[in-house]
C-alpha cells in the first residue's frame, strides 16, 4: 500500500529503533518505504517520518554527518507532511538542556528542558509510561490523536520536554501532565506534526494515529482548518490525567531438554518440575504467549533469556528470532535481558562488546535491554575506581548510543536478616524492616547483589548498585528479591522502599506477586512506578484486566485496554 501522493520516507539517523516503526507500518499495510540516504530522498518524499531515541546532540550530529539538515528544514518550512517522533520531535525546537551547546533545527520556537525530579513530591525521571494527551482544538477539527477522547493513552519515555510559550502557542497540538509539570506532548502546524510519545509503541491508540497520518490529505494553507490557539487557551486547559501505573508481563525463556525455547517458571529459579531428571516446565511458546498478553492489555512485555549467561547471545539465533517475530505483532515496549555483556573471543567465536550484543537485540525489535551480571561488575568498577572507571562500562556505552531509557538494570537481590542495625558486614547499607520480620524476629536486613541468575554473590549491596548504575546512565530498575521469587506472597516492599529512597529513576517491582492487592501494595507502600508478574499470569490465576481493575479501584490511573480497540 502507498500513501496519498505515493512515497513514504523514513529518516533513520542510526540510533532509533526503526524496526518498531516499520513493523507498525507493515501491520497497517504500508511496506513500500524509502529510507533516507541523501538530501534528494527528502526532497522527493511525499510523507516523511523522523523517528528517534537517544540524545539530542547525537541526533543533530548524525543529521549533519548525513548532510540532510538543510533539506529537512526546507521540507518542514514548505509545509509538507511530516511526523517527528520523540527526539525527532524535540530537534524541531531551538535548543535543549540535554546539549546546551548544540542548536536544534529552530523550526519551532522554544527550548527543551529537563524534568525536575525534586518537584511534585519527587518523581521518577525519565517520565516513562502511559499518559493522556489533552488537545485545545475544537472536536470538529480533524486531528491525529485522541480518537477515544480521555481514554486514549500514549507511551512516553523521555527526560526532557518542551514547554508552551506565547511564541510557540500556535504550534501546540496537545499537552500532557507529569505530576506538577505540564509540557508539550504534540505539535501540529499545518501539515507538520510531532509527538513526544512513541505512537509505534502506544498500542491501538498509537496505531490509529499512524494510520491517520498515512491517510492524511495535506492542506495547502499552513493553518487551514485549525482554530487560533493562544497561550491563554493552553493555560485554561483542564489537564487532570496523570501518568498511569504500568503492569508488565514477564516471560522467562530458556531451552528445554529437546532444545526448544519455552516459557518457564519456578520457585527461586528451580524451573524443573521435580528432581534433576525432570524436564523444564513448559508454560507456553514465547511469541504466542507474548501476543496473548499484548491482546490482554499488558503495558510492556519482558523476555528474560535465563540461560544466556552460558552462551553468546549473538549465536542464540532462536531468541533473536523470537524478538523479530514478536515485534511484528506487539506494539507495546519489549525488553530483553540475559547475556547483555562483553563477550570474550574463543576458538569458536569472535569477541564482541556489550554494545554490539545490545545492538543485535535492538535490531531484532526490542526497545530496552536489561543488564544483570554486567551491571554488578560495572558498579563494582565504578566504586573501586573512585567513581571514575578506567574504561566505559556497558551501561555507559549503551545509554550513550541509544539513550538512558534503553537501559534497564535487572537486580537479583538476596536478603540477609540482621539482629541489629550495626551487625551488617563491611559497612553495607542497612534496611529497617517495616513489612516483614526474620525467623527470629530480626527487624533489620541488608540486600546482597547476585550475578549469573542468582547463582553467585558479590560483596555489594543493592543501594550501592543502584546509585552507581544511575550515575553511569541507567534509566530504569527491575528489582527482584530472590527470597520472594515464586512465592505468590507479595513483593519485598522493604527492598523496594529502600530503592525508591536511593535513586530517582523509575522502579519496576518484580517477583512475588500472587494477587491484585500485591500490585497495589507496591504502588502504595513503596512508590514503585510499575509492577511485573510472570507465574500468576502464565497459570491464569489472575488476569491482567483483574489487576488493572483493582489498581484503578484503589485510586491509581492505569491504561484501560479493550480488545475491540485492536487494529
């Protein structure tokens, strides 16, 4: 299928997950796509999409090295159909706090600023998850977004955003709220559109937006059909909806004894039914089960390759194939973990860096990588070298290339109860327990970091790990207490609370959920940003809809998904 006019063109500057966008376009029937290789490709485009993740200055630098800045500016200034996504939206502005020395394209008046993690009672940065977008236009005016009104939600993941001013009010297509801060979520001026959110990862609402842009008939006049928008109009907007709590489905994927990849689950990593000779528990096929969770309303899906520490991920072709196939049918964020580390050369394989390993997963269709063992090693190097590692860590390399939002730290922590606060070894951080007690009534604990899927332990506590990883550039934490894994008794709220007090990046509660109330507890008692479950969803003990209904009943916003909305 072709777009009106004939040529759909994508400007890939080399750091975005373009596969996610092309999969979404293919799902909508659009496969005749031209990738920009020269300025002439922009001049010949009938509709141009500029997707992006990563850093502001990197995007501008790549555009400059491609020699397309002048062509891109001329295209937008000519009022030709354009859609900028995330960084592709931000670079339309004049400048950004992320790179003060780097000028933007200057097509939209204004400066992009960083969210304040200390305001609004302290909020996580990046702003990550599903938010509503409020538009100032009259309902009669055709637009790309909010086809379901206030029920429409879109997936955001960013630390910086533009603010409305008198100078750019005419560009404002929609606003969003993150706690106490209101920002521009959507620009529209004539035939030019930009979204701070990712429509290709926003489920049915995002697919609907892309479909409307692809079918959009350009207007000849710059502001034809649009009412005049003023800063006063924006100030009067009732922007009530806030960031929703995320519910994630996790799939532990490994080979069974026949060599097939299966989704499995066990108690504290024991995935065999009984005894060493029993086969791995098989709870479903990875792609099929992931699709079921997408169609059931999961906000994100996590694949954990729980045997990858034994193998080189780039030789793990079945797992890459799982990602490639899943990303064709699932339009919410996909995270993959397992084996994201530097791989030494052997007689059987060439060496490769963690960045190259992560790049293979991104090209296969994932949006984030979860780093486990290598994050522990990176944190220990960071602390041992006076917070200045001699060589860039995997976290720094991947965050530098793909943005902090692409790096999740997967933590497997072991709880050690303490009789007294001063009984902790080697000066590790002590947690005063509020929600549990040890077998002998202990009221304190410290949490030790593990590697290789909880099989080995290091002389590092979780707070040290998290603080170091945030400083190195991680964008999110997936926090698991080994002692709670598979127990269905609830998350380790004391560990989550201690983590929330240590870092300002988003935290995903992991391991232990057995009922909807456990998700609510994670939000109420530890201020977690998201909560993840595996076994209870696999065994169909609780549905994702059950959890979301309970979370909403408890007073939290969350994305409400209806199967009828699927495109």
